[in-house]
C-alpha cells in the first residue's frame, strides 16, 4: 500500500481560511458507502436525517494556547515554541523555532513582550531545555496543572494549523461549543465537532438523538507528514484517550440494542476503536493510543463517521479511506473539489454512513 494511493490535487483557494457563520451553515457531503451515492446538503440538514436510533459520540477536549513566544535573554531575541505532548506534570515535548542554540540546560523566559522591556517579566513563565527528544526538545516549565493553563491563556495563542494564513479569527471559534475546561490539553481542535451549535444540539436531543462524550487530547503528531513510501512502515504518533465507566456502559447498551454509533470526527473514531476489543465490547479507562487505521483495518465499534476533508497523504485520509473504501473516497474527494467544497479545519464536512 503506497503513499501515492492517498494523494489528490487540491487547489489552494479551496483551503478554508475562516469558519462558516453560523457554524451549522457549512456544506455537508453525504456518502452512502454501500451504493456510493453522494448527496450535497447543508450541515443543519442533519436534524432531519437522524432519529432516536442514532448516537453521536463527540470529543470533549479543549484546545490550549499551545503556541508560546519566548525570549533568549542575552540577545533579546523573540522566538516561538509549540507544545507537542505532555511528558510529566511540568515537562513537555516541544517544537521550537529557531532551535539551533537551544542546548540542554538553556534557560528560557516566556513573556508577552521582551523581558528586557517589560516591568513584570519576573512573574512570567520560565523553563529549561532538559534533553533533546527524537525530533524535538523536552522543556521543563516552572509551573504545571491549572496554574500553567491560566498563565498561557493570558499571554499566548491558540495554535491554528499552518495552512490557515489568516490568524484574525476569534480563538473561541477554534473551540467546540461542547468542550470541558477540565480537559484542556489539546493543541488542535476536533474540527468535525466545530459545525455543531447549541441550538442544533438541543434540537437533536429533543428528537431523542443521544450524545455521548469521550476524550482524546490532540497533540502535534496529528500534523506530522507520512514520509515512508509503504504506508505500513509509518510510525504512528500516540495520543491520550479517556472514556468514563458510565459512558462505556451506555454505549455498549446502545450498540447491543442495534442503535447506530456515529463518531463525530476522527478523534472520536480513534478513541472508540482503541477502547473496543475484537468482540465489539467497549472498555473504559485512560491510556495512550497509537492506533493506525488504514485500508484493511477490521472495524469494531463505529457505524458511521462525520468528518472534515483531510490533507493529501495524511493518516486521517487513510482512516477515511478505510471506512468508506478507497475508491469511494477518491470519488467523494473529486466531487468535493469539483463542487468547490471548503477543505480542512475551517472547511465543510462529510457524513459517511
């Protein structure tokens, strides 16, 4: 299975630079994977398409302000650090730029402006480069937990994906409406969930559509390019997932009663498939997962997927190809390009059933 099997041509102007307003006014491409039928709709149309036999599973993680500005004190040079993955209470695996001078034991100070010019910089976050990881650097901060989150919320930025050139969007627009502030550890949003509004959620629940919440903390590995020719040789990144006992019990009951499990976003997909066994039973708990889903994968729990359109040659596109069938996926993406759908994080959505 070659990486080129998951490539496609995308005109740059189709990469969405701002979200649809309101959220549920985005377009929705519907694919029946059994007969390959494609229908073009608006996202809010799902209200008429779901019944009390449907269960939506969403990711309740919240995006942190993971793009940090830092200053090399002795030359007063502002640079950037991107939180990738939490290693311990106050240590993170980080991407830094530029990083040539950041050797172990280098002291760095984070501030909204230069510490040489700011009068309150002593109260800002400080950190030390501890070791070099496989690809990036392990950074140990002076703060951890909620105090750490409170500090970065005041002076740093939500990390919009690199293909979004317009950084002027309200940072809350890159948050879902149903996130949990106690689960603020993601560096990217579960973007399929961005299309739901409180009003749409309430209307769905009034029609007895069940909504269950799981958690996957999205880390920077999501954006890592696949660089091997044979897809099976790709080293998949790991992310932390959690399902509560009550949620797993309800989802198992729903599944056994014949209800349709609709995963909202690939993060929900990876959580459900990681926590289910070969018999289709869903377990609860917390763990790291590096599940890699590509064509040939045997699906265990998910019956349907709502997702955005993904980057060429990405692991997420491979996941969609596995669920929809690679020929169906090629057909759908050609239709989406020809029909001028908007792609990626702020783009339109697709429902595969």
